[in-house]
C-alpha cells in the first residue's frame, strides 16, 4: 500500500447542511492508473470535496540518505549530468 486516495463525502441529502465524512482507498504500487481514474471519478461528483492522492512509489524513491554526487556519479555508480546553470540561466551577482 503506497498509494492512497482521500476525499470528503457529504452524507446529507441536498438542501441540508453538509456533513463531511472522510474516506480513503489504498492501492498497490502497480495500481497508479486505477487510483488516478478513481480520483477523476470522485472529483466529478458534487457531493465529494477535497479529493487528493498521496503516494510514495517504492520504485520512484531513492535510497535513504543518498544525496551526493562525486566525480559525476551517484553513489550507485550511475552518471549524473544535471546542472542548474544549464537550465536556469546565469546566476545573478549582488
């Protein structure tokens, strides 16, 4: 369970003051497509509000504590070529 869809649902009939009840649904890493589809469906229902998704896909999260690049390589040996200078323009001098 690394994907969760949360939403609030109005349990009262239309015309009465809303009573928001929290709901959640858990999904496995492989069910991201289904989780996104369910979010879309929940958002189209006017009785739902605050529909959101939270995930920490195991295949998309780096190893704990790995934040260094030495000699152009990550700790696991992969080549790292990204640079802020090449994407953000020249740095401003103060």
